[in-house]
C-alpha cells in the first residue's frame, strides 16, 4: 500500500474543489460536508486548524470521492 502524505484539511479541500465538489454545509467549525452534483458523491472533511488528517480518515475520504492515492498526489501538486 502506498504511503499516505501528511496533509491538512486545506490541501484536501483544495483537491476536492478541483474535482468539482462544493461545500454544502459545515457542522460548526469542525467538519465540512462536500457534495458533487454530477454523481451525487458526498464526503466529510474534518477541519481542525494546524492538524494533519489521519491516514485512515484520508483513505475514507478518497474512497468516498472515488479516487486513488496516485490521483490525489497528482491533484495535490498541480
């Protein structure tokens, strides 16, 4: 299994926006819910300042949006 990069919520949100996801709502200041209208996929991103997202959480987000780690890394660097 490829190693997950240490990323924060800002980087994950940037990738989600590039994939066409839109912020639907935010539960307080801790979790943001994103949805893509084209295929109605949905994911939740924990938003905690200056904390990295745990590997299992990142894996769940990638599974929710339907991309693999290589695609995520490519979108992260562009």
